[in-house]
């Protein structure tokens, strides 16, 4: 087993980038097995019962879910905290991280990015235009809410980034891939904060995701070194696309 922790999951996933950004804040060097979960081999079931990424492997320890992994990193590594010190702000940060993982994930990742970018590529099924337009019609309300909780300067809870920042910002990169962006005229604070996040530890990971999303899946592992990422010795890739139990139909 590698002396470094291993993150199983492709940096194109916002949940993987959230974990990798947390590692960057804490100074934790990790190795990456950049699989797409829909192409996970049978052995992937053994480390991810829901066939979701990321998976954290550290010796005999296997952890699932980006929130659980982020909390583990916070509790086991020194360095800057991933959460605000103030209990009220910490509670609000945890809520925004949950909102990002659920509501933003539902709209931007599963209903838009997955159906428009991944589903045709992996399963040969085009998105339903009516469902796409219905999802897009729900975005302004979501962006309005985020605009209301985004500060005019700094990050969500002060001058330093944390897990909530990474969780909320990461899905917007995937949204931009399929042409969904934040209008700065309507949501100026949200748009400006997203620009600031590109200079945070998430920024280089977003750059890596932009490269990988344009790279054939079988060639993505070979591109990690040029992106400043370390390939893990394990490889949970499979050949035939398959849906996991949590994959939308």
C-alpha cells in the first residue's frame, strides 16, 4: 500500500475536487486513481457500496462520502481549519456544504452535467430537452439564495477558504462545461466570489478538471503528472459502462 493516502475518483467530479482542495489546505499529499464510477470494475463495489466517488484509502481504512472524508481530514491533520472557529458560522458552513452536496448536486451535476455531458458519452442516451429546460428554470431561485449568503469580499466565512467554499464552488465548473454560468449582472456577489475561488486551492484543481473533461477516459490517468497530480498504484477501472444503485435513470 502506498505511504500516501489514495483518493479514488476523477477530479472532474466536484466531490473529488472538494476533498483534494481540503488536502491542499492541510498540506496532505495524496495519490489519485482517476476512475469514473460508471466505469468502475467489480472490485470497486468492495470499496464503494453505492459506486460513488470519492473513496479515501489510507492503510486499512476505507472511507466514503466527501463530507465524511473532509471531516476525517480536519480531525486528523494539523494546519488551517476547514471550518470557521465561531460556532454559529461553523453551523452555517456545514449547512451550505450540505446544500451544495444535495441541491446544487441535484441540479448542476445529476440533472444537467450528467445528463448532458456524461450520459450520452457513456450510455449513448441523449438528455430529454424538456427535462433540461425544467431544471434550468429552477436555477435562478437557487442562485438567488446563494447570492443572499455570499459576502461582497473574501470567502464565505472570512478571509480564508474552507470546506463550504469548496463544496459550493466546485459544481459551477461542471455547469460551465455544459454552458450554464452565473450572470454577474443579476448575481454580482456570487459571480465575483466564484472568480475569487479560482485563486484559491480549488483553482488548480478546476484547471485540471477542464483538461481531463476534454481527455478520453482511458488517457486521463497518463495526464495526471502534467497537471501536478500523482497517479495511485491501484486501478479500479472497468471496461463496460454500468450504472450504480444511486445513478439517476
